[in-house]
C-alpha cells in the first residue's frame, strides 16, 4: 500500500509495502526517517542520500506480522551463474518478496510472478543480486524445526 509520493531513494520501503500491504508511510514513520538525508554530497542523486537498508526493513517486519530473510544471489561458490539464476526464479514462483538490483541500485516487489513498483507491473529483465522472500508470521511457528521446515517447503 503505497500512499505517498515516491522518490527514487524510497524504492526499498515501497517494495516492502507492496508485498506486505503495510503503508509505506507507516514503515518510514517506524524507522524515523524518509531516506532523503544527504549523507555524501560528493555522490550523484540518489546515491548521495541515506536511503534504506534491507536489514532495517527486516528488523521491523515482525511488528507488522511479517518475516523475511535476505538471500544474496551474487555470492559465488563456483562459476555457474545459471545455477544462481535458476535458483532465484524457482524460489520466486512460489514466494512473494523484494528483489534488489545492483546495477540500477533499485528494489522491486515480486508478486504473483511479476515485478512491480508503485506504477504497477514493470517489464524488466533486472540483474538481481539479492532476493528477500517474505512470509506472514502466521505461516511460521515458534519451533525452530518447524520454521526451517516451512521455509524449505516454500523453496522446494
């Protein structure tokens, strides 16, 4: 639920908002900033701004009944890039989440097999470096074994 004007540096809370249905303004209010602070004036806009880190979003999700985990897809244990891409797409067909693209320094929501931003469905072929599958806390029990089982069930 995106309920404010979107600035380029606000794509992270926008993407989390689209997946969870929690207002983007609610997220920014809870975090205590809107990402606009200029922290490095030597960099071009929007890289000069504070923006939002994935981890700060993940840290507040449980307050809204959601949980997620960051999967860095750029990590390589071998040179088989196709394996990473295949892993990403298999995961995403089953679980909505947020994707991060390093080249464009952008985040998008992944919902029902489509990339989305505040304007709707986005037709892109992004270079994804990070995928954050999101789960409602009601899907996950407090038992660690069951949490691992539920997550593995979503992946397989």
